[in-house]
């Protein structure tokens, strides 16, 4: 099998030969007409004119064939480029889907971690409330300990508020990232359509 470069070179030489033959036919036609004019013979002039028309038609046919071949080759090149572009687009879509899955997985992990932190803080807050209530009931002399427990409760409540705010921010960021990925996917689909 011949290589694409060799086929292209051969095709170019063939086209060049075709055009050279067409030009040679036109030159021969012109020489026939000039020779007939110089000879001052009507019969020779008529024959030269008919020959010039025939040779011109042959040159035109050769040039037309060359043009059609060039157009077919250009169409084949465009078709190959289109196929390559489709393959590239499919590859990019696959990469985008992998990236979307990765982002969704990361967002899910972060949401689960935040939810677990909130659950742990809520559990700790409940336990701190119980300890504070028990400390207040058990002894009046343990006021100091109750005050510390209340401070811990307040601290845990602040931590819980912060964790809830972080969880809410993570949900908003996940929603925004999901919306952006959907918009990008829709845009790509509209571009490939």
C-alpha cells in the first residue's frame, strides 16, 4: 500500500501533467490558427478553426476533470477533518463527564463530613446540656462547675452554628457547581449539534 504522502505527490504530478497537456493543446490550437492566417488559405483557415475549437474543448474537458478531482479531494479532506473533530469532541465530552463525576464525588464527601460533624456537635451539645442540668441540680456548691459547663454549652452552640453555616455554604457551592456543569454540558451539546 502506498503512503498518503506518496499518493499526494503522485496526484499532484498527475494534475500538473493534466494542466500541462491542456495548455499544450491550447498552444497547438493557437499555432494552427496563426499558421492558417499566415498561409492565406481559406480551407486551411477553416480546418485550423475547427481544430482550435476541438483542441479548446479538449483542454476545457481536461481542466474540468482536474477541477472536479480537486473538489473531490477537498471534500475528502473536509470529511476527514469532520470525523477527527467528532472524535475530539467525544473525547472532551468523556473527559468532562469524568470531571463532573469527580466533582460530584468530592462534594458528596464534603457534605457527608459536614453532616457528620453537625451530628457529632449536636450529640455533644445534648450531652453538655444534660451535664449542665445535672450539675445545677446536684449541688449549689458546684456553681463554678455549672458555669464552666454552661460556657462549654455556649461554645458548642457557636461551633454548631459555624458548622451549620459551613454546611449551608457547601450546599450552595455544590448547587452552583452543579448548575455550572449543567450549563457547560448544555452549551457543548448545542455546539456539537
